[in-house]
């Protein structure tokens, strides 16, 4: 993932001391972690919104 991100999407910045800002492995690990977190968080929000919709008292006033 890190190699693909570096080559295809956005290159890793090179700092003033001529070293990359992030390791390629770390970059890939961060991408995978973010994808898994967004998937889990998005699923939780979807389920809670569905339950909130189903639990609403549908009284017509």
C-alpha cells in the first residue's frame, strides 16, 4: 500500500536532511488503519441512524 501510494497518488515528502518524512511501510500501515477505522465508524453511524429512525414515535399532530 505504501509503495502504491508513493508511486501513484502522492509522493512522500523529502525533509531538509534528505530523508523521507515517513517510511513506506508506515505510510501503508496508516492507510490500512484509516480504511478499517472509517469502515467500522461508518457502520456504527449507519446502524445508530437506522435505530434512531425506527425508534421515532410516529405520531401525527
